[in-house]
């Protein structure tokens, strides 16, 4: 049984039997992995707070043949992200992003880019004030890396671009826009204004730091939020638990 070691973030943890814990890690090298940490609740020395939710850790584990769960042998804390825990909106948003990984990322498939993004979000949330704009754009990047990037610059059916002057709506099932001429049932569409679409396109084209300087109005943020959440609900066939929790705490302050 080889001992593996990898960087990871704790994305779920629950008590098991009398003194154990079952922990799900999102690891840099192996993707999503669940393991059992024996006596984690009895011996504070061995894991010393490193199995708390959102912790950035270095985890060592054994793979057990014929078992889904790995055996967590050791776990060293790299960062705890205390400040995320002190702001309920940050906690709510982190819980949502982590639930997207739990529900949408395949088991044991390396996704280093998504791992880096998760750490980046934690760093930003931990050091700065909560920003719903930043949080929403992180959410969109998460969805893109999970394979669900929304298509937002032209009509999926006829190809008309947002500069064509037509009005558009977002179709969650198709994951993109339909123009007013192509939409058969407007009830299926999530409303999104041309102004918001143009801002999103400018954001996409600018990229990086410059894009971060664009300021989105509360209306634009609200529209972006509605279409991203509709997309997730459609892909999962249900509302993730943390989405409801998050909605209670989502303001439009930046
Ligand atoms: Zn069209």
C-alpha cells in the first residue's frame, strides 16, 4: 500500500462512528477523494484542526483496495482561512462553491486549474471585504471549469450577436442565449438585458485585472446571478442545499 501525499482543501466533513471522521478532500493531484480519519475526534494531536471545513492542507493517505474510502494517515494544516468564518456571506458563498465541486466534479479526476481557483477564491475572501461582484465572477469561472460555461455573446440558434440590437433571453437547458426571433416559448427564458450582456462581453474581452475594474450595477449582478443559478438548477435537476442558504445573505453591495 503506497502512501500518497498531496495538497488539498477540505470540502466536507462528518462524524463517523464513535471517534472517526469521514472527510472529503478536493486534492491538487487526485481530484475529489473521500477518506476515513480514524480517531480524529479523540486524538486532537494527530490532526489538530486540519480537518475543518475549507482548510488548506497537505494530506497523506493510503489507498485501500476494494474500498471507496482512502485511509487518512496524516494531515498538516497550511492555511485555515479564519476570516471567511467570520462573515456569513463569505461562508455561504464558499459553501455554495464547494457544493458545486461536490455535486459536479467527477470523483478522482485531477482538475488542477479548479483546485487553484478554489484556493484563489479562499485567499480573496479571506483577505478582503465580501464583494458580490467578485463572488459571482468566481462562480462563473467555477462553472466554466466544471464544463458549464454559459454562452452569452450570441443567439445559440441563429448566431445573431448581442450587437444586433435584438433582445435576448437565457435558456438554462441549452446553457446560452436565444434571440427574440428564435425563442419559441419565452417562459423558458431567464430575462437578461442587453446592457448586462454588453458588460459581460466587455468583461470577457478585457480579462484579468482590467475586467475586475468594470463596475456592474445591482441590476446587472442580479441578472447574472439569476441566469447562473438557473443553469445550475437545470444541470443538477434540483436546487443545491447551499444555494437557498446563500440567497438569504446575498446583498448587492460591492
Ligand atoms: Zn436567434
